[in-house]
C-alpha cells in the first residue's frame, strides 16, 4: 500500500510540477514579448519621426529652389 501511495504522489507531483513550469514559461514568454513589442514600437516611432523630419527638410529645400527660380 505504501508503494502505491508513493507512486500516486510521484505522479501527482510530476503533474503539478509540469503545470507550474508551463505557467512560469507562459509568464516569461509574455514578459519577453512585451519587452520586444515595446522595443519594436520604439524603433518604428523613431523611424517615423526621422521620415517626417527628412520630409520636412525636403519640403523646405523644394520651397527654397522654387523661390530662387522665381
């Protein structure tokens, strides 16, 4: 009877441990993805700002050239 109890406990412990590990991995994956998403969003925002700046510079150059022609 004692062996049966130990075997059942061992199986239960493995199952519980498996569930705990799965939950922990899920949390870690969520956290990593969140950080990656924030970094990607930051890079995209930076690129958009640079493009707006370059576009504004090009607009000013074009206005300057047009003014010089007239």
